[in-house]
C-alpha cells in the first residue's frame, strides 16, 4: 500500500509539473462610436482570451497643455466612462476579466512620454486634472470589480519630473480601488520608473526592436529578444514583481520588428507571416516564465469581420495568421488566477 501511495504521489507531481502555468491572455479592446454587444465579444472568446483591456481616453491639446479633458459628449462612446462601463459589462457576461486602462491622447498623436509643462503652475494644473481623470476611473474599476487597474500609460517626463505626485496618486487610488495595480511604461522607460514597489505588476508596453531584417525568421526574432528578456527578468527579481506586457504586438508588414512602435501611415508591404512569427516569438520566449504574468495584444476592434484582413498592414491580428497564433497559445495557458 505504501508503494502504491508513493507511486500515486509521483504521478500527481509529474502531472503538475507538466501543466502550463496560467497567464493573463489579453487583448486591447478598442473603444468605438457605439455600444458593444455580445456578438462583438464572441470573437474574443473564440481566440481563448481571458482578459481585455478597456481603454477610456482623456485628451490634451499639446505636449505643454496642462488640462486633461475627459468624459465629454464629443468623445466616442467607448472612450467615455459610461461606454467603458458598458463594454466591461458585456465582456463580463462572457467570462472575460478586465484591466481598466485609461489613456491620454495628445492632439495629432504626439507621444505622451514627451509631455512637459512650462511652469510650476501648469504642472500643478496637470496634476489636478490628471488626478481627476485617474481617480474617476479608479472608482469605476472598483465599482465594476475590474481585476487590474492601470494608473497611466507612457508618461515618462511626467513621472520623471513629478515623482512625489505619482506616489501620492497611488496612495489615493488604493483608498478607492481594492484590486491589482500596474503602470504601462514604454519599452525604453520601464527601468526608470520609481514606484514599481508600490504596484502589483511591472507593466511594459513591449515594442522592443528585435531585428533589422525585412523578413526576420522566428529564430531571428527569438534571438533578438534575449538581451531584453534578461533585463526584464532581472527587474522582476529586483522588485519581486511579475512583468506584465500591458501592450505587445506587431504590424503585419516588412521590417515589423525593426521599430515595432511605429504607428505612421506608411505603405510598407503587407507581410502577414512576419506579424505571425513575431507574435509567436513573444509566446515562445515569455509565456512559460514564472516571473512573467502575461500580456495584452495591441489591438482588437469590436467589429471583427470588418477588421484587419489580408491587405491590412496595421497592428490588429484580426483575420490574419497572427489570430491563429493567439488562439493556439491562449488556449494553452488557461484562465489567470490573480
């Protein structure tokens, strides 16, 4: 009997070690002019995603403008508080968990990381209006039971110039919201964020350059990840916090891994295979790591049948081979338990 018990224990242990760890398998659910329906959520379920980032927006007129304007009638429905709540409710009905991720859009698409005020008075105004923005959505995150709340996205100069503000803001958010917290640092910013110890995840928008080649192979892409991966693991160990890719993704075009952050309207040749390979490289390199929590693919539009496709060189994986890559790997790493 003792031998039988020992044999059963060994079999259980072997079974457990063979299982793949659960991850956050997320998509970035883009706000639209209209309400979301369960039909819009079905394709998210079909690819085995268990999380969605819902992204209400605030707006600034320029890199030096101190007022964050949000939740107005001039915004698209999905970018407002009521729209974000409605999207979250629909996603919930299909068992999808939520990261609420309010973001700033600067006129003409200027990079938010370069946002700098010209006077102390303007910095104070920015702090006040951004606090209103962040706390409004922290309240929504608590109200709806969102599993993760992202306190900001790619705001390097704001963080660098006003570190005490961010520490105070995090404390205020924790008085409102009881879930997990992260911040979405740009790929070249994350090492300098001073408040990772106050959050639950080290959030990274993972647009790391991996290859100079027009059509990099899967092996090229995995090799390109190695120096970045080493630094990410080191940071995770230093702060005892898992890395979360708050955004990751590639355009379906030539040179997709050279400057993955590019959002210009170039007419670079469509390359569906490059996007699929780059997406697969991320999964092969990171999803099996204990120090890695998962990530959110950039980006997913609610009108699935009309999005992406064979002639599209933009970020969405919809109706492209990369969508099958997501379905495969998301299916291998089941629902995350935070």
